[in-house]
C-alpha cells in the first residue's frame, strides 16, 4: 500500500493554515549569561525576528543542549533558523557544565542541570519581548531536556516537542537487555568530553574544523576560558558507564547518582501531573527509542502525539524492506518540521491541551501509516516453536536440543540500530546464518501483520554462569533474501521477570536492579524469556518467517562473560522447549483497529 502525500498529511493534521504567523527574517544572535541559584552562570543565545523592537512580544521556543548552542563566528542554532521565520523568539542554552556555561556536567541530566530549566524559564518570562509562553524543543539530548522541562511543571511551559529522545537510557541506549553497548558508550562519552574541552568531533572520532563554542558578550574569551577550566577535571561519562552493571549502580564519578536518576521514565508521574502537551518522534531503527515511545504512551496521561516511523536517529533516512527502493516514504524531514511548527502553534494557543488527547501514529512496514489510541493494539498471540532441521513450526516436535558455540568475534552490520548513527540498512541477513542458529517457517499462506512486541521463551543450558542471548526476527522473500524486522537481547544475570512492572502488558519485563540478579548454574537448564523491540510489519503471502539466535554482537555490544572460555549453549526443543510468540493482527483485531484509526484521525483533524 502506497500512501500519497495528501493521505499522510491527513494522518498528522498538517494543515498549517491559521497556525503560523507571516514569514519573518532571522535577526542577529544575542548572547547572555544567566546566573542560577548557586551562582553558576548559564550561557544563552537569543534570536528574534529581524527588526523587532526591544518590547516586541513573542512566544518563545527553548532548547537546552550539551552539543554547543553555537560556534564562534557561526550562524544561529538550527532551531532558531527553523522557528524564528514563523514569528517566534528562540532561546538556546548550553546546559550546565557544557559549552560556554559554567559548572560541571558529571553525567546526563544531573539534578542541578534539570533544576536550571526552571530558572531559565523564569528569565525568559521576565524579558520585555516575552509573552510569558514557552515551548521546549529539540532532537536527541536536546529533546530529552525538553522532556525534563515538563517535569519542572513551570507555568510558562505550554508544551514540549522532543524528537528522537530516549525514555530510559539504560535499556534503550547504553545497556540494551543489560548488555553494555561499549561501542556507543565509549564513542559518545569521548565526544561529549571533548566538546566540554572546546574540541568538536564526530561520534566516530574524526575532528571537525571549528573555532570552538560561541563566547558570551564583551568578556567572552575570558569567561569562556574560566568556564572551560571548570569543565576540565570532570571525568568522561564513559568512566561511569564502566562501573555500571545494574540500573541502581552508583559510579564513583557520578556523585552518588545512578542511571535511574536521569531516566525520564522514572519521573513519568510528575510529567503526567504537569499536563504538558507533548509531540514526540522516534524511529523503529533508532536504538531502543521505539520501546521508550510506547512506554511513554502507556505510562503517561498528559496529552501527547507519538509518532514512530521507519527512520534512523536523524529522522531523515527511512528503511522499509517490504517496499520498492524507488518508493519514497513520507513524511520526509521538512514535513516533519512543518508538523512541529504547527504543534507548537497549537500549544501556544491552548488547543493542544484542550483537544489533543493521546494518539499513537506508527508506520507498518509494507503497508503505511496507522493510528491508535491504545497500545498494544488488539492482537492474537501466534506461537512458533524452534523445531528440528532448522524449522520454525506451529508444533513443538520431538524433545532434543540445538547447540551453539558462542563466537566472540561475531558482529553485525555497521549501520545497525545500536550504533545510533544517521543512516540505516541491515543488508541480506543470510550472511550471518552460518555462525548462528536460524529457524525458518514454511511460506505464509496469506498476508500476515505483526504489530507489537514479539516474546521469546528460551529453555537453555550453558557452560558459563552468565551470558548474552540475542534473538532476531527476520522475514524471507521467495527468492531467499532475508530481511531484518526486529531483535531483542538479554543478559542472563537479569533474567528474573519483574512481575510488578507497569509495562507487563508489553511482554516480560526485567528490573535490571541488583536485588533481582541471578546467575546461571553451568550445566543446568534455565528459562530466559524477554520481549523483542516493538515493530509493525505486514508480510506478504509467500514470504517466510525466520528466528535467529546468537550469543554475541561484537564489537558493538560487550561479550558476556568478558573472559574465560566463551559459553557453549544448548537450546532445548520440544513441548517445553524454545518458542516465539508473535502479535498477529487477526480479522477481529483488525476491525477494532480500524475503528480506533477512524476515531483518532478524526480527533487529530479537529485539533
């Protein structure tokens, strides 16, 4: 099914008429320091429409970044060039301990950093050009700081638009399934530390030509040198990651904090109570952010528009293995930005708070866009057993086992989700089958839609006390080409199921807390069950399903255990053996979904 631009725009309500002011020129960058409660000075850039008087009132877009608010001698921040032409003032700040701001940055969103947001909002409200109304906006880290503005429940904040944010950094970025993402953690931590020393690099390590961060005011160079002096002794966040196994671990370099202290998911109730209207965009292929998006949708009660597309971290590159290469997937990035401008206007005029409700828009691979007001969507759990002769079967078959010697050198494509890079592509998955266990179904007799969270149940015996279990769900074309759909992983240490999780409807959940840890007993069978990352895909008749098991994803994710002999695994088959449950949209479920689609689309048009 190919959606036209008109039908895609209808889904997202992209009628911009009446929601934006006349086109404005972008005025000059003004920089200022704002002093916080403890004397730390935060660097801000202010950009307003060209020709504005000192008291020309403007609604304000606020972005707080740790990637520099701007470069010396450079243009305004990209968020200013996006919003100022539509009549908004834009304020972009260097978060505490970063860029030209003073203070220290020990880790993501330390409490001192997020408390600053209230005082920056106070400062905006006090300006002669401010209407007193603000919307938080940003991408990636800057999007997450927008979420934390909502946590502050400030009366000036009218809404937030976090693009590609994480919701829980442990599970979605740095320790998926409890397995350390050493490649990304090291690269990101190094990049962030160098930025705080006024050196700009790509996450891949290449230095970028730069004159450094933009100084502030007449004494800019002197103040900047003083701020950088405060940044210098702070260890890289990567040093803390190396001391983390559990969510509640408190590295010595983080001042007594754990990753729970900077997880948006842990303050979900506070954000709900704020009632802040939210629009968030994530991609199916961007680390574990799609999981965070549906958890946000399930957990929070504030008005929200959640959009999950087939995108990478940039939102600009789409991947759908079930569509022809020549078919462009909409909406593209400029249209997404137009939607953000429209949503900001709805927040400023109060419509988002009054009429938005909660809507989740998601892209179904091979089909197109759908909308729902509930998640998970109604589905039938279809069980597939790992059977003899590398078969994926609806019946369990005889009792036996398949063995796998873990290869610590086995990796995957460079453009996979856990690299958190711009650009995505998983290639023909057959290239990995020889070093993994692969189970393939018979050709599908009819089209099958899988939407939700596949759940895997492994009955496994290992020669080691710990290990990492990777499960991939693929589709197979009639010509044999194998394509990626989703994956999941779990470190055996974290396998105890968290029965009190607020997200149990999404499949087995795990606390990743030290109190719940349990090692394997070598030579004895154990149950390892977990949910794969959510996905929506409609597989055509004649395609096959494939489930692939692995014990490593090096060098991106750490090998577990890191030393000694690699595990030798036995995956048990039969009635008590390994299987996967797939959430299949059946005829009854589909009729329910169609009703929800109609209601949500109508509500979104009315917004």
